[in-house]
C-alpha cells in the first residue's frame, strides 16, 4: 500500500475538517495550474492568419480553367 497523502500528527480532526483541508489544497493547486497556463502564449488560430487570404493569381489563357483545378 502507498504512503498516505495527508497525515494527522496531533489532534483528532473530524471528517468535515479533513474535507475542508482537502478542498483548500485542491483549490490552491488548481489556481497554481491556472496561473501557469495563463503564462503560456495561446496558439494563433489559422482563421486569424492573414497569409491564408493571399493566393496565387488565377491562370489565364487557353486551358486555364482546366489548370486551375490541378494541384501545384
């Protein structure tokens, strides 16, 4: 069996007191994780990328409509 996460050294805490302590420790751990996540830059969405608006000019001349569908 593994070692307990919390150990009562002195006193006789009630289950409610232990639950309150666990709730406080959980809230602090979540707040610390949220602070670390806020420090990381968010990835830029491809929808906001201005380079997606740039395209090559359409081909012109005989057979241009056929060439426009071919992969390059």
